[in-house]
């Protein structure tokens, strides 16, 4: 397909993502399902151009406006999206042989078409100006909103915030969790090798594999047979922190489609009981389908309006309650870079209140001596430590327990940061995760 047409598809896809506010990966999957005529190389160019533009959106905007100078008022919305993609490819990637002939057919503005050759020359030489303000420098260089950078600098310091922002702009690797109900890690590797897929062992997860090349794993026979799930290494680790016994009764209070629920089932060797609740019927149906494929038979999906619905027949009955709380998801920006531009300070405040309610509703379900485990895939203190400290102030019959005892079995002690578990892309090569372990003492 000609480059002009590919740029047009990328422009259309970027507009869909920006208008919908949905995660980019879901929009991109839907887009390609409705454009089946696109070949694999075409899809790769479109996806990588759009993902790259989203990752470097603010930097691309600054470089584009600088190169346009006094002409920036002439840009309409559609032309602006196209030129942002062009800016990313030329000024940031620097290896795309774009010409005015490739871009001109997609532009609507006549004056812009005339300015295009000069604009492309300026983009090739365009560089960011120097910054006096630390927050602005990090925010523009790594394309983040100022308010996020302010919070990250406060939590991680200037150097830590910059390394974290840089790592969130990197493309995440594809990692698999081997389903040990059906195969050992070695057996899964061999099955994948027979299908032409080479893998290496993960650094942290004892049941994880890294796939160096980008492959559609969901089309493989080994996936259909339930030998593995595609799952970030950090996400794989969270159920390990609970270390559930085969005889345990576990509540996965925000199970969703069940990625961590299935890990619980494997760790428990298909014994005990896992009650998996969610407020969305569609997600639980997906969990049922995945459980059948995995051969996980100790999972009991249950649709609820709220966690407190379980209090009548399950009060103080669970050995462990796992609250994988709805959150901003800022720790997963490597996979969904559009999150940078949809999450707001107001949404963080609303999520924090929801997270506090979830913990309050979950607490009565834990038996005395049992554990309440809270986890998120975000990086912000308001959704993590602040939620836990708020809970402890109003629930004196719970205490925070240091996770090292539960991590030692898997040689993960070093990932306990003070009293919490924290995983970051720049420190651990995983998505960003937070986990706190609480014990009911009476």
C-alpha cells in the first residue's frame, strides 16, 4: 500500500482513539478487524506510527508548532492529527523517508500544501528549546501532562521521575504465564518451539516466558490448548504475594476477566475455592471461557452489584480477600499510551474514594487471622499508600504486615519497598504495580 494511504489510515485511527477515550489497544484491534484488507506490514506501520505519536504527543506538538511558526493558526483538526504523526516520524524517529508527495494528498488546507516542503525541512532540523523548569522539561521531553510529572517528582525525585517517564514510553515486551495446570515451563517452551516461537525465561516470575518477537499469540494451538496466558510479568507476581494454600478459600473481589484469578487456581493446584466477583457480566463470561480453556475448575464466578452483597452469606469466611482495585492504570502506559491524555486529577480523586469504599466493603469478609490484599496498576500515592493509611485509621482490627515472608519463597524479597510491594518499568522491567498486605487480628 502506498505511503500516502498508510498515513491516511494512521490519521483516521489516531482520531478514533482521541475521540473515544478508550484504551488504544482495544481501538486498534477493532480498527484492524474492520480493515481486513490491510497486510501485516501495513498494520505494523499504522500501529507503530499511532502508538509512537501517542507516546510522544506533547513533544510532537511542541516541535510541530515551532516548525510552523506563524502558520500554526491555519491547521484544522484533521490536518493537525496528520502532521503530528508526520512530526513523530521525522523529528523523533528520524528514519522515515517522507516526502511532500506522500503527505499532500491527505491535507485539506491549500495553504498548508504549499508550505509543506518548507515544513518538512524544518521538522528534520527541529529540536526542543532549553527549559528552566524541571517539571516542564520532563513533561515536554517525555510527553506527559504537567500534573502527573509534579506528582512523580514528589514521589520519586527528579532523576527517578525522569527515568520512570522514559521507561513508560518504551514498548512493553510480550510475556506469558505458563499454565502449570496443563504444562511445566519447559513443556510449554517446547510446544511453542514446535510452532516456531522462541522464548526465554522471565527474570522475576518463575512461571513466565518472554517472547522477543511480536507474534499473534492468540492464534497458536498452544494457546487454544490452554498452555499459557498473555500476562505482564508484574501482574503474574501479585497472586504470588498471597501464596495461597491448596486448601484456602479465596475471594478475588474485582476479578474482571480473570488473569490473576487463573494464577490463583494454578498456585492452588486446582484445589480449594476461589470466588471471583465482578460487577460486569461480560467480564465474568470471559473469565468462564478462559477458565475452561485453562482447565481451572476451582473458580466460582459470581456477579455482584457491590462487594457488600456477599456479607449476608460469606461474612468472615475467606482466608484471603484480594482487591485488585479499579485504578487510573498509569502503570500500564507502556501498553496504553493514550492513558496519559485521558486520566485527570479529578478522576484520580474519584478513583481514590472508590478504592476506599471497596476496602471498607471487603474487610468484613476476611476471617480472623486472614489477609486482605490490596493491589493497583498505578504509580500515584493517592491511589496506593494514601488509601491504605486511610483504611488502617478506621479499621484498628487490621494491621499492615511486611510482605517479605511471603516473597522469600519466590526469591522476591528485594521488591518489598518498606512495607509495600512496588514494581516499576524502569526498576523491574514490568508494568507499574503496588501491593499492600493487611492481616485481620480480631
